């Protein structure tokens, strides 16, 4: 609830998000540098910033709807097991595809 706590939370979020967004940001900056257009640069970087913040705004606006989600229980164990089997199956598929190329 205090300003230093909010600042630390934002700084931590920035440290976590920077490695994910930096490659896309570098690509946008490279594109803007090659076009040499200030207007297109503004539009591209503005669209990039909207895309980066849209999910956070949606989560902030609709965070109260999380209470409507079903509670975890025994059914969640089956969901986790099914997801694990699906991940192993996909890994096997990719191993087979890689073996065909080799």
C-alpha cells in the first residue's frame, strides 16, 4: 500500500519483463531506424507499448473475476497429469521429427 512498496513491485516486474520484451523492442527500433520516419516510428513504438501493457491493464481491470474460478481439488491433480502426458507426447513427437531430419 505504500509508495516504496509499489515502486519495488514495479521494479521487480521490469526486471522480469525486460529479457522477454527486449528482443521485440530491438526489432521495432531497428525497423524504425531503417525507415527514418518519425511518424512511423511513433506509431510503431506506440503500438508496441500498447501491446506490452494491454494484458496488464486487463488483469488489473478484471482481477475481481478470479473469485468466480473453481477451487482446486482432486480434479486439478488429473488436469496436471493430463498436461504432463501431453507435454511428454509432444516432446516425443519432436524427437521423432528431429530423427527424421538427421
